[in-house]
């Protein structure tokens, strides 16, 4: 597999608060909130940003097509059923 580099443009770092920011052009279709990992080479003269794949199912799209209402009808709503048994205990 060949690594093909593509130059997107030249960007200047600017200060925002206590951080430096390098902008990402809209043409790359990056969404606000996407996470990246920043790495550098040994010499420190190259910055490498890679998209971070989230393991959180709420963020990575695992539940995008899941029908929670249908699932509640099938398995019930945990904790909403009436109490059963000898829950009324007098403590001394």
C-alpha cells in the first residue's frame, strides 16, 4: 500500500486564548466535534493528524439505526414495573 501525500494548502497558526490554532478548510468535509490524534516525527518538524475512531457507541454511529421504542415494547422498561415480593421490611 503506497502512502500518497497531498498538499491541501499553507496555513498560519494563530493564537486563541492560551492555544495555537491551525484552521481546517471546509473542502475537507470535517464536522465540528470530530476527534483527531496528533503525532509528530522524531525531528519534530512534521505534524500528523489522524481521525480518532470513537469506541463510544453513542458517538461512533452504532446506535444510529436502533429503534429504542420498539426495543422497550419487546423487553419492557426496566425499573418501571410494580414491586413484587416482601419489600416492606421494618428495620430496627
